[in-house]
C-alpha cells in the first residue's frame, strides 16, 4: 500500500541535499505514494489530465467551499476555551470538515457515482477552508478586529493614551466614538441595525482590503517559486499527506478502509473521549491530555533558571512528527533542551541578570532570516530564468501551466506593494519604514513557506519577534518616531505570531493541484474567493458575537501598552539583541554548510529556528517520542515496516482531530468550556 510519506528521498534535488543522499534515505519515508505516481503519469502522458471542470476546481466545489467558509469562520471566532485550530500547521477544523464530506462522498461513490465528488474537488474545498481559516485565526483577524476600537475605549487619564498617541491614529483605521462602542462592549444588543453597520463599514472595508492585498502578494510570490520548489526540487510537502490520502476515495488504497488507520484513530479518539469525560466529571480518570511542568523539580540555583518546562504526549503531535525527517525532529527537541541548558549555564556564570538573556527570540529571528537567504540561494537560477522570461519572453521557459503568467504575477506584486505602501504611508508611516517592515515580514513568510514545503514543521510561531518588535530594537524608538510606532502597533495583528500563516497553505494548495491534476488557474480563482470571503465573513462573525455576548479583547491590549512604554521611555538601539540576531543568522548558515558537507550531520537549521518558540514547549516531548519510534522502526523493521505503519500514524492525527473537533462543537453549542487537546 502506498501513502504520501516523505516522498522521493526528502528534497533529493534541493541544494542542501546534493551531497547528502545517503542521509536522506534514513531521514525520509522512501516510498512513492499513489497520488505521486498519478501526478507523474499525468506529466508523462500515460494518463489523461483530468478536466478541471469535472475533476479539479469545479464550480460546485468552489460553491461548496464558499458556503462552508461561513460556519468555519464562526467556529474559529467563537471557540474561546474550545481549542485553537490555527495554532499548528494542520488545522483540525478543516480536517473535520473534509472528513465529514469525504465520509458522505465515500457512500455516494457506491450509490450514485455520477454525482460523487472527485478528489480534486474535495481538495479544492480543503484549500479554500485552510486559507480562509488562516485569516480568521488566532494570529490574524482574531487579533486585528478587537484592536480597531481598543485604544479609544480603554483610554484613561491614568494611561494617558489620548495625549500620547491618539492624534497619530487616522479616523479611517479605528472606531473612536465611545458612545457608539457601548453596546459593542456591553453585549445584549444586535449588530443588525443600519446605524451600527454603518459605524463599522469604513474600518472593515479598509482593513479587509489591506489584508486581501497582503495575502494576494503571497499568492504572487508562491506563483514565482511554485514550479522550482514543486516540480524541479520535488519538495515533499509532508503537511498535505493526510488531506491527500483522506480524499482518495476512489482508489484501491483508500485510507477510510484501512484497518491500521482505524486502529490509530481508535487509540487517539478513545484518549480524547476519556479526557473529555474527565473534564466534565473529574471522578473519571484521564490519560494525559494536559501539560505536566517539570519546573517544580528544579528549585535550586542554577537549575531553577530552566523556566517553564512542560511535558506531555499528544497523539496527533506524535503522528505529525512521524512524517518529518529524523534530523529535523531530532533538532527540534535537541535545540529546545539546548536553550534550557544555555539558561542554566548563564545563571551559573552570573549573566542571567542581563535583560532577555540568552536572547532566544532574537537568535530565532536571525535564524529565520538565514532560512530565507538559503531559500533564495536554492532558487536563484530559476528566478534568473523567470527574469529572462519577463524581459525577453524566452519561449523555452513555459509558464502556461502557472496560476498566472510571470508577467501578470510581477504586475500583481507591483500593484500589491503599491497598495500596501500607499495604505501605510497615508496612515502615517515613512516610506523607508514601510519597505523595511514588509521586507522583513515577507522574508520571514517565505522562510516559513519553504520550511513547511521541504520539512513539514508542525509549528512555526515565532512569538513577538516580527518586524514590529525587531525594528525598534535595531533602530531605536527615537529614529522611528511616534507616527511610525503608532501604525506599527496596529500592524501587530499579523506579527503577534506566525502559527496560522496563510502563505504556506497557498503553496501547499498548488502542490495538491500538481499531484491530482487540478487546474492551477481555476484553483487560483478558488483561492481568491476564499481570501475575500474568509476576510469579510470573519469581520461579520466577530461583530455578530460581540453584540450578543460583549466584545472579547483577547490580545488587543499588548501593542498599545507596548506603544505607551515606547513613547514614555524611548529606547536606544539594543546592541545585545542585534548581536544575538547576527549570531542566529550565522549559526543557521553554519548548520546548513555542515549539512551540505557531512552526510552524517544530525543538526538541522530549521530545528534551530523553531525550537525556541512557545509552541515547542507544548510539543517537544511528543516530537521526541515520535522521533524515537520512527528511528526504531527504520532501524529494526526497515522501509517495509515503516510503510505499513504510515496509516496508523495518520489515524493518530485523524482520531484526535475528529474527536477533539466534536468536543469543540459541543462546547460552542452549549456555551460551556469543554476538553481541548490543543493548547
């Protein structure tokens, strides 16, 4: 049986793999999935390319995806205390929807095959829901929408926000009328009055348009690198394995009929059912399901410097980590422990008194920039070919199968950049600040996307260390000035963390299209619809909930408290932070060079970059357990045993996602917190 593991010798043609083929055999799942075979047959002419209207992004699939976006956005925005779907690379709400649709479709194939949906249609829905969920999620609109009125509702004589920065906030990016906001914050009212709707129209349209332009720029960047990363380097895209295999209803290797998958599903599902009952009835025993902090066991100096050190095993995390290369999974938990040891040694040497030591966030920031540079180096020759196509229309370079022609793509980039720059300049930012800010942001975004495509990292949050945090540390707050700092506070909403980033999902959608014969251009239409509908439906869902229950502030206060601190106590450039950033950049380069030169080198630069994140606190032990299991399987059972067990680990993911989703839906329906497996 063939499944979508880390196919074709993980990144066989990537720049860092050229001299490491032997190591890649051990770190990969060296089988070729049925879906990959079909994709190659399509290219070789051995099978006909599916019609995009019947088997790919059909209009009925786009319509169904659009309809499903609405309840999904409501689910995400109303799921406080019910789990956070967009805090890991694979969203459980989307998998739940695809599982339900595929289950119905499984029977339709047997009862009415003429109207049953094909795999390409199911995957089109998956891509639309994933992109839309990214926008509504924990680190994008769920942060922005509460921020729009926050600075004016919570301004008091004590915090002096009115005198400090209110004058730098344009009327069109914030709602300022406190009387108008009373029902919004108090609740027990209705959003559906014209005066109420009118009060939110301007800010909704402005911020919604800004976010759509930002995400469309990501679509354009992915279009430029799609062929190189997907077809030439053949990156493995581990994150798409579950949706790809789950939707292959018509194949002989269907996941829904696999007993090994249902065994994994049953184990993970039973654990979640038991833990859910324990949450409701404490007399029922639980089986894990929560974080156990090791910190109380380290009370003496310097060991007490270890900080929060939770330990837990989550079935879905074990399953997801099974599909990433061994060197990455090893590096994740190794470098996580490395940061802990660094803290202990710092305390023993007396340097723990230095603020922010050991500057893990700053080092991670430098590491992500290093990953971006590596990605550019790996793609430089292909980008040079794209440049020749743009300027000389070289016919040897074919872009007919791209989502957009390269010339249209570059035009889209220019228009998007002009729109984003114009928005920020009109709001009060300096042009050079805009260019540096978004240059850093899209560099990190590209690094995250490449890392997901190549390695399938389950987390990549990079909390509180985006350009809005790093630019004041690099340049100092005086150079930036109050206008720039104020608008940067509003741009906090997409820089709080990078867990639910939409850019990787866009590229993964194009990979799914390449494997299953979906028309890239039809899928592009579906993506654009998902971006627009997902954005504005999220605004509606938040307003609807707020006027009933009262607005939820969530993380809206952090950027304004930070802004208050900057304006009342200006900062000079933070030299230790800059040095730490450079060190992180250099370490990443060193790790990559060693990977290229030594096939046995076990440390992965991506593991160094993501190991200091908040999410790694939660999942490091699950990743450790998974890597040990995978090593034992490959060591003693070989490739054949590894292949046989792949459905089991897919079942671990699916079982926890489905049962966890059911608990979440019950909690939302009953308006009562339920057990949540995802922190």
